[in-house]
C-alpha cells in the first residue's frame, strides 16, 4: 500500500509532518523523507500515521490509500 499522491501533496507541510512524526515517535524530517519516498508498506501506512493523515485531510483511511498498489500486491501474493 502507498499513500495517494494528492494526499501526500496536502500533508507535506511542517504542521502535518510534525503531527505524523509525534504519532510515530519519529522526527519531522524522517516523515519528510517518507513523503518523498512513499514506499510500499512504508512508515506512512502505519495505522497511527493513517489516523493523523485522515484527521488532517478529512478523508477516511480507505480514501488515503492507492488502490492500484494494493491490488498489485494482492495479485502477486496470490500467484505465489
């Protein structure tokens, strides 16, 4: 799972990054790096981060995640 790009654009600011960092007990710059990387199953997809992102954007957790990435990983897992 990854965070949708439009969501990343809206949370990639010092206030939002700091709130996410506090929820994950990390530094704000680590969250800035995570926003740039947007790694599959990365830091931003942890539940604590998703809760804060949901509050910041006013969207449900399901609306934050990129479905194409989720579906691709399910397909790969099913092939194994």
